[in-house]
C-alpha cells in the first residue's frame, strides 16, 4: 500500500461552479490531492478545494490505508484501492459498483 496511490470518495466542494457533492479523489504519495473531473475524463489538480478539505481527504486516505492493513479495503485494480465512506454497500462487489458509478 505504501507504493500505491489511494482513491477514495468523499463529499466536498471541489470546483467553484459545482455544489458540495460526492467526488472521487486520488491522494498521491507526496500528499497531493487530485479530483476526478467528469467533464475532462481524468484526475486533475485544477480544483478549488480549501486547505481544510484537502487535509480531511488526506486523513481519510490515511484511514483507508489503515483499513487496507486490516483487510477492510477493496482492491479495484493494480496498485489502486478504494474505500467508500458512508456507503450503503453490503458487499465488496456492491461497494466497487457504487464507486464506479460516480
């Protein structure tokens, strides 16, 4: 897990023109936070996250790393793991389906 990026979902105001909603975030090894831009179709650093929101997302990523070490984080593909917070999913398959539908 230490050699991988961490992808999580969380609620935040990621872009100035968008409301607070659930987004996909990728936390890189250097601590930078990227947001999935559904318009561009890729992760971007061009976002309007506040410093406190970035810190909260990094903290959630650290929690995801802890969950991985304790066997409760789901592997999505090579070196990418997901941890859906406040999810209604009852199984690994349902959690991955919910994550991919964002």
